C-alpha cells in the first residue's frame, strides 16, 4: 500500500516491480496499461485526513521525471500540509475542492480547473465540505521523492478554509431547515395558480386569459406568474410554456392600458449556483420534496434524466426563490391534473405538496377549484390522486 502511495504521490524513482523502466528511446515501446489492471490504494492516515483513494498511479519511464495519479477525496477529506521540490500540477476531474498555500486564503477548485503549485510551496488540497472531489496530481522528482509531508491540516484550519471560500457543508446540503407556513385553506393567490397551470397545460387560451386575470387580481405579482409558467415547461414542454408566457404578456399589457397596476414582483434574491454545486443543491431539493433519494429502474435505465431533474428542474428552477415551493407544487398539480396519463406523477406531487406543508384540506380545495372552472376530469384525477396519496401516508 505504501509503495503504491509513493508511486502515486512521491513518484519514487525506482519503484519495485510496478512497471519496467525503459530508458532507450530506440527500443522503448509505448505502453498502455488497461484501466482494469490499475492498482488502487487508500491514502495513508498520516498523510491524509478522511477517506482518500488513489488510482491510476504512474511514474514516467526515465529520463522522464513525472509521476502521480488520480486522488479521490470524500467530502471534507484532504491531504496533510506538504511541499513538492519541483512543484505540482492538479487537474480537477470531479466535484469541488479546496487548495490552500500557507499564509494565503484557500482557493476553490472545480472540474476542469488546472492548479499550479510552485516548488517548495507549503500547501494542502482536498475536497470541499459538501461532497467528494477527485483530481489528477502530477509532480516531477529530482533526486529523491517528489513530496515532503508535514503535519495534518487541523479541523479548525479546514473549517475556516471552506467558510472563507464560501462553500456549504454537506449537512447544510442534506438537511435544510425550511419553514413551511401552514393553513387550512388556500388563499386567493394559491387558488389561482393551479387554474393558470391547468389551462396552460391544456392550451385553452381563452380560459387561461380568465385565470391570469383572476391570479393577478388576487395579488400574484407578474414575476410570480412568470415563474409558474416558466416552471411548467418542465412538465408540459416548451411550446405550451412559451404560448402561455405570450398570453401573460398580452394580459399584462391589456391591464396596463386599463390603468391596472400589477406588482412587478421580485427577481431571485441570489445567483443560482452552477456546475457540481448546482447538482448538489438540486439533489438536496429533489430529496426533500420527494421524501428520500430518487432512484428506480427508469432512473437506472436512463441516468441522464435524473441528472437533468436534479440540475435543472430541482436546481435551476427550484433554486429560484421568487416563487415559494408551495406555489410551485400547486402549479405542478394543476398542470399534471390537466395531463391525461400523468396519474402516477400527480399522485407523487400530491405527496410532495403535503411535504412542503400544504394540507389535505387545501388540496381538496384545489380539486374543487378545477371542477368549478369546468375541468371535471382534472378535478376527478386530482381527487383520486389525493386519496391515494393520503392512503400511502396512512392518513386516509
Ligand atoms: Mn500537493
């Protein structure tokens, strides 16, 4: 184990047996070591904190001097402090990491980032607190090892590093403390949202027009209404979403000409994350709304659909905080109730609605509002889905 670590990180000049050293360029042959034959080892406890796995160790044949490997860190795992006599190059291949030079602020490194560590600079590198990180590490050796190990990075040092770098700990990503307001009845704004969504989903522009006026009259801001219709594209597709947004634009213009002052509403209060951070936040939101990690045969069959659900629907869209999650669920319920064949998803979203604090009495009202607007079949599907959801929760 230790010898592999030496190959991986110290690039020992004469590593025993792992691979032949070929020095004569006239006779040396290109070697391809198959992935399946790559050794893997665990980072030694005196050189790393937390779980670290080292793979693809390599040591260039002489006269080459480079050595290294891939180092994968679990969340919060990191190297000890150390130096490299000829410096080091890191290339991040997964996750979000931190690298800190002694006396300087820690820097965040993300997938694709290339980090150059100068010769003899005292430093450490590792995963951020919110998830795993992996990098390729390459260092050249001179007349001895390519790394000199020092003491461990303390928990205090590590915590100060991720805080100053603006990263989130795994605990915050997995267990958000969210307060959901509870009420027995839907307010007028909440009642309008599923109707807007249902008529957008069924492309009934005349009724959508009525529902949009109703929602704006009830106090929905223009931006909240936009959020409802934008979110719907994830459930009913871009054409219907775009058509409905066009209708909203016409309604807003018509109301302005009539002298009605609708509130513009807010934009999201914060920039939405990107990359791995976005996926982590989306997965957290999805897990919370779904009541557990989302998996199953379809997700296993086509993993990319869950990647899109996490990064885009539960990330990009649900991270926009200018429409609350109860409103987002009411919109989804309205759209799904107007979509034949989406019974399973409608039932799932009844459960999700209960999770984000909507009550059964409010969801019954939703069904009644659909019925009152002439959507008898949608109302019936919603009622059935709610009954099934309550039965699944043992609240029937
Ligand atoms: Mn290093």
